[in-house]
C-alpha cells in the first residue's frame, strides 16, 4: 500500500520542506504587517484608522485562493512584477509568500488589537502624561503587554497559516498539496494511504507548534 513512498518518484520531504519555508517566511512577514495594521487601527490619525479598518475587513473576508491567484495574474502576468525571481518556481514561491502575508496579517492584526484592549487605559494615559508620543506609548508600553496576552491566539493563526500554505498549489508552488495531487493522479489504488501520509505530515508540523506556543503562553501570561 505504501510502495509509492519507496519508489523514488515523489520527493515527499522536499515538498514538505517547501511548506515549512512558506510557513516561516509568511509567519515573519505576517507578524510584521499585522503589527503595523494593529498600530494603524488604534492610531489617533483618522486616515490611518480608516485604511487599517478597511484593509482588514476587505482582505480578511476575501477567499485566500482569490488573493493567491490574483497575485499571479495581477502582479506577475499583468504588471510583470517578478519580485527578484528569475524562474517560474521562484516567482511563484515569492508571490505565494506575499499573498499569505497580505491575508494572514489581518488575523494577526485582530489578535493583537484584542491584546491591546486588555492593557489598562491608565497606563497609556500615564505614559502620555510623562510626555511620550503615540509611537513610544505603543512600542514601549502597549505592544509588549499585548504580545504576551495573545500568544495563544497567534499560535492558532500560525497553525492556520501552515494549513493555508496548501493554497499555494493554485499557482504552481511545489509544496505538499501539489505533490498530493500528483500522487492521487498516479496512485489511484492507494488513495487512503496518500491522504493519510499527507495528513500525518501536517499533524507533525502543527501539533508541536501548538504545544510549544501553548506552553509559552502560560509562561509569559500577564498576571493582572
């Protein structure tokens, strides 16, 4: 039943390595972009608040597949953006990371905003009374506490991001779900084995992440 694993026709580890790379690059980018969006959403500048709110509401409610395919058709094929890539594989990978960052950043933003709301208002008022500006209050007082509060929600976002990398197959990125598609087409007599192997691979990726960040969440939780 599992003969396809030893046939040498499928690079299972290579496909999951692409999935891991997609997850890591997208996670870093999403954390940065989500933090910027959260800052915009609580900014005293109305234009920044409006942009942050509009972006989050629109992108978060748009299917990731549309964003992923749109990045290929719009940025690459229409506007000819290559993002520094020189092959179809490189360009597709970078466009997939960009789409995942644009989409996942909205969920990071909302998780962080919920953490910001848990910080007592008096702390921000005291910081402003000392002469600190909005950026200083946000970066020195608010965000450090907010991040400690939302480790568990961010862990859920990271797990969802790991699973969402499968959408990158829509633009030809050779990650795990694209390999599964090829295996299903060629191994019709071992469908359950194929699905089981791919599912197990994602469990191996996501389960330790959830356990580790759950432990971190308990360790760094703000005691109020």
